[in-house]
C-alpha cells in the first residue's frame, strides 16, 4: 500500500532521514519506534506530503505521491501536537473538516460518541486542555472510514480511560484490515495492537519485522521486552 | 475551485469574527466623511483621501494580511494533511483576506466618494485604492510564506511597506538628481512602474490635475500617463503587482515543510 524508496531529508545541515526504504501493506499495524529526534514524525509527515523530501520516492497504492494530493483522502492522520484555529468551537472544527472532505466518504462517529464530544461541542478550541485537544485530534483522524491511519503519539496526554477507548477503537479498525501506523514511546500501549515493529534511529531503518518473528528471535513473550531488546541491540552500534 | 471558495469562506468568517475589519471600515469611513464635510471643495477632499490611500491602505493591508496568515498557521496545518492542494489553500486565504479588506475599503472610502464626488476622478481613486489593497495583500502572502517566524514576517511586511511608500521614491529622486545630465525620462518611467504606490500616486495626481502637488516624480510623465495608453499600461502593471507576488508565494509555499 505504501512503498518508500531511499527517502532522504535534511533540515539545513541536519540530516533527519538518511535513505529510508520500506513497504507497508493493508492489515499491518506498524509500531514506529525510535529514540527522540530519530526522524519518526518527519517520516510520517513525508508520507502525508507535509514535509517535502529532498530525494527518494513515496508510492501510495502504486502511484508516487509528490504531485497528486488525492491519495490523502485515504489517510486519517492524528498529529503529535494538534494545532487548531483557536477562535473556532469544537463543533465548527469538526464540521469544517467534514465540509472540506471531497465527496464525503463514509462518516464514522463512533469515537466522537465514545469521547462524549457533544459535551465539549460548543467550547472554543483555545479553552481546551491538552488531553481534550488530543481527543479532538483522534476524532478527526477517525472521522472517515479510510483504509490507512497514521497516528503520531496517539495516547500522549490522554487519561487512562480515554486511552483505552482509543486502543479499543484501533483494535476494531485493525479487524477491518486497515493499515495503521502508530508512532509511540509508550511501549505497553503497543502490546497486542502492533503486528510489526519498525525501529528507526539516526534516520535509518534499523529493524523492520513482524512481532511474532521478533518474539521468537529475542525469546520473550512481550512486545515491550522485545522492543527494549532491539533498542539495546542497536544502542551498542552507535 | 470549490475547495478554494470554501477555504476563502472560512477565512472570511474568521476575519469577521476578530472585528479588525470592522474598525478599519469605520476608520476609513470616518476619515472620508470628515474630509468631505470639512470643505465645500470636493477636490480638496479627494486630495486628502489620496494620502490616506497611498499610505494607510497599503500599510493596513500588508500588516493585517501578514498577521492573519501567521494566525492561520494551525488552520493551514490542518488543511495540509487533507487531500487539498497547497495552491488552493493559499489562494483560498488570498481570496478570503482580499474580500474582507476590499469590502472594508469599498464601504469605507468607495461609498462616501461615490456620494460626495461621483466623478471620473472619484472612480479612479476607488479603483487605484482597491488595486493597492489587492497588491499589498498579495505582497503580504509572499512575506508570510518566506519565513516561519511571525515577528520576522511582520517585520518584513512593514519594511516592504516602508520601501514602497517612502524609500523607493527617495531612491528615484536620487537617481534623477545624480544623473540629471542624461535623458532620464524612459528609465525613470520604468523605475516608477516597478512601484505600485508610485504608480497609483501618479495616476491619481494626474487625474486631480493639481500639478503643484505632483512633485518631481509626477511632473515628468503627465504626457505619458495622462493618455489612454498610459492608463492601460498602468492598470496592467498594477495587475502584475497583484498576480506576481502571489504566484511567487505559491511557488515558495509548495516546497515548504510544515
């Protein structure tokens, strides 16, 4: 579904992505992990066309994404830090995003209802707490029934109950055979969700393999331990 | 196209909400009414308005549009993850901001001028002011996409305003002065065309026909800009000042990282 070849990106002198190549397919839940400043968010933003890569090719559904924007209607995106027009009410933001969506795909209000979004419907975005903003971001990402979901640190700032609601929602979407990419530092939340681990450090893919394989290789039972094992393994190479 | 209009509509709604447009309208209207009621001589009123149009209108347009673009950073970010072309996002904002500022100008100055001085001169005044509004919004778009930092962006906007309204004219005067042994008509003509404010000034003052107020830069080209051909060229150059900065802004915006 998504194929990336030799993707490179620098911000000034800082090389953030140094040649990333990988493929992702429907049905996968890819856990994107890596140290801070390893290029996770940049990679996701490249896929979304928000950051323009220096070189390399990103293909979505077999077509390169650099010119055409229509592929983005198949992606739901939840940013790490949701920034919204401060003078708009929650309801207005949601309505606006619906209105700006071409040919209105199937709406999915499940998460909005689960988060009791109606209760904060009339609140201004500027008055919302970090967690509430995160809920709005999640609702917007899941607002349409799209085949690909990109979630950048989805549960950061959410209370445990809401985090669990989101987790259940991700699991249900996984059942539908969607491609879900989750970037996260909270390893326990990936437990039982992720099917693959994509470990990035220094702008390069260090490890990309199915969790089952990884568990066998590292001889552990938990995703969490396996991830720490990989991180340690690569920490030695620095 | 539909998406552009939708974005323009949201931009416009946001602008109406923050009331600056309303104050701007009231300010322009207040000034117009005062200058027209102060003296029975309508030409004097028009002349006073010329200064407002040449200084205040560009300043408010460029600063307001730049600030608004920085304030919409979140909105733009939200749109970028959607299947919406960057060109449309920028044009949507341009149309929205232009509509707000044009409405303010046309109500604040256009309406009183049509009431008190419904002449060819009045119409020229409205047209020139309106085109200046659009071209400074266009320049503001370029200023706002050229840097990420809000303070620097507004600084650039104010500097550009200063350049077009004051520094540039001084520069042209200096050239006239320094090279007065040479036939300078043609080069200075071209130089003037490079500045939208100068261009508007000359057109307006020629229309009003008060040569005493024309100063150096104006006096040279009465023959030229007074003709129909001159008017067409002036209008085309002002149109370029609306289109080109906007196109440059789009080009810059397309390759920008968010």
